[in-house]
């Protein structure tokens, strides 16, 4: 779609794209076709409730909204204020947990129906497990579902294609970069192959920068880099699902090559990278001391709050020769909104989900958090969203790390990358991971 030899000058020209241009790009191209295998779909619980169509009366009662995005609290507070103004007999209270905790404890926490009458899930294993446990009440024929891009909400469907939840965020799970730092280092175009990416890292390091800030000590985000590291190495787009199914192994040549490339990147990460979490790296990046932050677009708002004023772009390491590259980057449709089937208060929770689905309110969320959304007809006014709008039309792959439905297997695969950066040989790290995978299948 877009020319891979994207220059920084052209990126700044594209900074001026307006909301119409963004909407047009999103309508024309929302990433590659999402295959059902590994997409995060799951069967609903045996007695899954299907919600009746939302009615037009004002909401009443309390909504407990469970999620992991603490950095979005202020924006949600603003939306809650608007929701309560329109529904005076209702209230919404946020129940926020750190992303690591949310991944490990949310299912049990939300299961009773007292906490999380409206809640979200990560695409992949968490959605699968929550849906199998019957936590999601089926959305049935809710009219507001038609207001989403159909291709982008498949990750919230059961195999029957019943819509259980609504992926709300359209994010790019790939490194963000400091365009001013790149320009000051003499980088005039982004690399289109592996040798070029390594050369870029050498250039940044020679200028006294940490080339890549990578949270190797934080499982929720250390694995974000693996998305773009494997996107062009994988023999098929479902290779991670195949590893979980047992038809491929991490000792296969393509994954060993990926581990060797992590080994090559190790000198370009910050000191003690295998023990570092996202928060200090956000500060490192915001202060201009790191060229790239290897998490994703979902951290742009956080580094802005830390004082970053430079233009921020997106970059994915191309791990193959330029003519062998299938994909330019990674996207994900996640933060799967839903209504709890347990307890009471489904009516108010459904109206809260309906409220968030309105394009005007979705725009408040998107522009306030620097994240694109899966809702149609949203007016994007946020400068960072405008600046990175060209990525909506690039050839991107749905984030493969979320193909894993077994979190132990995903952890073993991602831990092998951390182990290599820490000094373990690629062969040994792969063999150790495969032992765990074989035990967990």
C-alpha cells in the first residue's frame, strides 16, 4: 500500500492530514483480513445470556467499570460526567488494575458480577477464558454494533459469530520513535530491511542515545516487540497458533532466527533491560534519551504527560530483506468492551457500552488517549492520531502474540526472547521453552 521508503520529511507533511483523510484511510484499509484462527474468538459459556436490544429510557443504577488503563482514567471521568448528566439516576465507578494484575486476576474478580458489571478483556487468551467462563452476556442485535467497523470487532465474537464483546481500541503494537532524535542523528529515511535496522541502532548509539528502550522485565509489555520481530519471519500468519497446537515448535529455524535477532539487538537496549518495566522507560523516552520505545502507540499519551513535545512516529523492525517483507507493521483490536452476565445491573452497563459506542463519545476517548478506535465516523483531532494516520493504510498484521490462548505457552515463548537478551544462547532458550510448551499442551 504505502511506500516502505517513508522519509521523515514526508511523515511531517502527513502530520497535516485532517479527520476526513483519516476516516477515508480507515474505511479503505483496516489492515489485512483477520482470520478466525488465532483471532481471539471463543465459545460462550453453556448458559450464556443474550441481552435484549437496548431501550431508549435513561439508565438507572450503578455501573462498575473494570479495566486496566489507569492512564485513561481522566478521560473516562470526563465521559462518565457526560453519561451521568444524560442519565441522572445512574453512576459509573471505575475499577482499575495494572495490566499485569488485570491479566492474571480479572476473571475471578469480575466473575461474581459485583465488580465489573461492564468490563473489558485483552484480545486472545483473556477474552477466550472470560467468554468460556460465561462472563460475557451476548450482545444480540444491539443497533449500536453496526456503528463499528465489522472487520475490526471479529476478535469479540464466538465461533458462531455471535458478538460477545466489542474491541474498542485500534492500536499499533510496535515501537514508537522520537522523530527529532532520528533527524538530529542524520536519519533521513526509515530502514526497510534487517541490516538497515541494525545500522539505525548503531547510528543512534553513536549519538549517545539508548537506541531501543525495551521493558524486558514486564511480561505485559516485553512481548509487544515480538509482534514485529516475527511478522515477516513466520512461515504462516498463524504460526503462533500452530505452536500452541503442536504443529510447529519454537526450535524451528524461523523462530531460532528470531531469537538470534534478539541477540543482535541486545547491545542496543538499555542497561539491565531484562529487569526494566515500562514506567521508567517512558520517562527515558520522554526526556529524549532513547530513540525508540518498544511497546506501542498506546503509550504515546503517557509520554506526552511526561513532557514529550517532539513528533512521535511508529516504526517496526523489518527482519528480512526488503523484497521478502510481507508486512510493514502491527496493529491490534483490543480492549474488548462487554456486559457481565452475572449479578444485576446489565441494563445500565449496556447503556454505558452504548454510550461509549457513540462516535462523539468515542472521539472524546480517542483524542484524549491518543488511540484510534474501531467506531465509525469518529472525528480525530488529536495531533498524534493525525500524524500517524498513514499507518491506517499500510500493510499491517494483526498482532500475533495474542494468538496464544494458553498464557503459560505464550509466557514461555516470550521468556525465551528475554533469556536470549540476558545471555542464554538461542538454541538453549528455544529448547527450554519447548519443554514448557510440551508440558502445557
